[in-house]
């Protein structure tokens, strides 16, 4: 845990809205996992931020989610499923490259014909 994270988590009163990194610390997820949860509709930022804009989350909502065991299980399953899918795609791509039929070069073809 870095010092910024420790200072944030030790605040007596959290701000009403917090950024992605702070939301990740508060919920116990990695910063990159917050994006996954948003894409699956399990976490919604405040307002309608632009795609590449800064996103803020309601501390009150995060507190409710943090206490909801079913939501935490769904969020954790979402992360596991994301990586499982990602790894399967990587494996399929890698296997597809190795399973491709080998194309002989012109010199080898000419030698085989003679």
C-alpha cells in the first residue's frame, strides 16, 4: 500500500465524490478493474462524463456496494471472467498461428518436382 492510498483510506470523512483510483482503493480492486466493472454495468460514474474524461463516483453509493456481499461476488466474478476470456483469446490466437498449414517456398517446391 502506498502512502497516498494509506492516507486516503485513513480519512475520517471521505469526500462526496472520488476518482477512479480512489474508488478502486476504497472497494479493494485494481484501478484497471474499475474500467471492467463500468463496462459490465456494475459500476456507474456520476453524471455523463466523456469517454476519455475524468470519472467520479459517489462515496455513498460505493459504501453501499462495499457492504453488499452479492455485488462484491458479481464484481469479482466479472473480473475473473474478463481475464478468462482474454486468456482464451490469446491462446486461440497463439494456437491458430502454430496450427496454420506451412506454405513451402518456391525453391523447395522446385526441388520436390525434380
